[in-house]
C-alpha cells in the first residue's frame, strides 16, 4: 500500500487493533500506541524506523484517512510527541 508522505517533524502511524476472534476488543491504551508506516523526509529530528511500535502523547496527533484502507485508523504524529519505541 502506498502511504501519504508526512511533512516536517511527523510520522504516519497505523493504530493498533486487538482482535479476539472476529470482534475488535477496545484497549484503553490503543489510541496512543501504533505502528510507524511512513516517516517524513524533511524531518530535522531523529525518526523511528518504519515498522516499529511506538507510544505517543494523545494531544500531538491528527487523524487522517488513507485512500484504499477503510479498516484501519491512521494518525499523523509529531515526532516530539513520541514517548517510547516499544
């Protein structure tokens, strides 16, 4: 899948989903954890590698839609808001 390229000090993150059979189970921490799927080429800060799991601050993000993928939620996350690489 081709992901949009973040600009500036941002990464594109796919939110984690917890599956139990065919039911998606809500996780209180799932809204602040996800997988890095694209990093900005113009970032002037160190970026996490694509494919790693991160935890990020809840207030330094913006939800976006990725064309062709209606099943997942995606966020643009400020690099400064990344709290941990899991």
